[in-house]
C-alpha cells in the first residue's frame, strides 16, 4: 500500500558513486541521508507495526520477519539498492533473544534477498549486515538489519579474493578459506563454539578486542548455496555466540554482524570463496569502547588491546 508519510526536501536527489584514484576504491556520496530519522522515542518507532494514528514502514498490525526498501537509501536503482530487514515486531527484543525458529526465518530472508538482488543487472555483490547499539551509530533501536546490492565489489571482499588467488598460486590445489578453518580447528585455542555444520572462532589476527568469524564447515560462495541442514543449524550457534557477547560485561553488546559473500556471476571467484559471518564489538571492557586510533584510521594498521586467545577463552567461559 502507498506510504502516506512525507520525506524531507531533497530526499530524492540521487546518491553518487565516486572513484578515489589514489587508493582505487569507490566512495558513495549520499548527502540526502543527512536528515534521516534519528533515535526517535520508542512510541514513534518507524519499524514497529502500524497502528491507528501512527503509520510506519510496515502497514500490517503485526509481523514475523519483514523486508522492504530503505526509505533513506545510500544506493538507489538503477545503481544499487538498500533494504531493511526487521527481525521481529517486538521493539524491545534483539537478535540474541530470538527463537531458533525465528532465526531460521531471518536466514531464509537473507537467502531470498541475496538471490533476488543478485539477479539484478547492476549488482556485483550482495551484503547482509546488522548494526546494533548506539555505540555503533545506529539511528533506530528496533532490532533490524540491512541488505545492500552493490554495483561494485567492495574493497574488503576484493582483498580477500586477491589473497585467495595468491594463496592458490603458492599452494597448488589448496584453498585459503579451507586451510584457515582447518588451522583454527586444529589449534582449538580460539574456537568459541561449533556444531556439525558451523564453527565460530576468534581470528588469530583479530583486529577488534572481541571478534568472531563463523564459517560453514562445507565451503559455499554465498547464503543461497547453503544446504538445508546448514541453514537449520546456523541459528542455534549464532544465538549462542550473540548471547556470549551480551554476557561478557553483563549488558547488551554493541556489535556489527557482516556477511561476507562472493561476488555474483564470477564463476572462478565463486569456486574459491567461502561465505562467512564476521561479528565484532566496539566494547573492549566494561565501560570502555574501542575507538579507532590514528594508526588505524589513518594508515589501516590495527592494534588490538586483547590477545585473541584470551578473547576466545573469555567468550567460551560466559554462562
């Protein structure tokens, strides 16, 4: 149904994608987002179900999981697309408090939108993610994530592709992702949780004080390629990881959860890539946040205050 709510003046000015020739990366200029909704009161949340006198993004009086186009997008067709995924109608919930059944529904939403957006002629890569907590910079508290269809391969993904290519050349028959996962399983000291289809571990060169990567044990290029059992077993393990993050300091953890997926329509890259989820928090201790220092923001050289093995131990010990 049509959305009767107005938009700020200038909202429909198109975003721009500009190329930085010095570092070889795209930058999205989206000035129209400056006036987007910012931390509204709970009774004015635009992601709650609509009610009489309070129309929201969701016209229904209740919902399970819902996906819709972002009202304040960074990318707009035909040069990309930004969507919002609401995990639940419960404003006070979080992904960590979802049931395994609801987490499975969210997984199906990610799969469906990855397939649909990946089929768009302009899409090079589909990115599903969640930002949680004011410390991260969220502008809405309602539990939700986003999905971007990028018209280019993102810098982080391209770095992984380049590393995987170099590794394959140096180790004929080997695969970088497979060997990283195998090394973590063999070491065991950084593994936080695992089941028959997934393993969650703190990377041996973690950038963030508390950072976990969740890999499928059977390598696939993206979420649609996951088997049914892998989709079923993801939710319980992921919920366990998120609950451990929340339990570290006895309060909800601010975090970013980022799905790394292979670019679309590149068979060679897809054959080598492994989709996986990266989860990291900006909290390094109770009452202390990890701010990017000059070496990190200016030079891209990360300095971690916590030894990864210690971070893994602390996550494992959360009850």
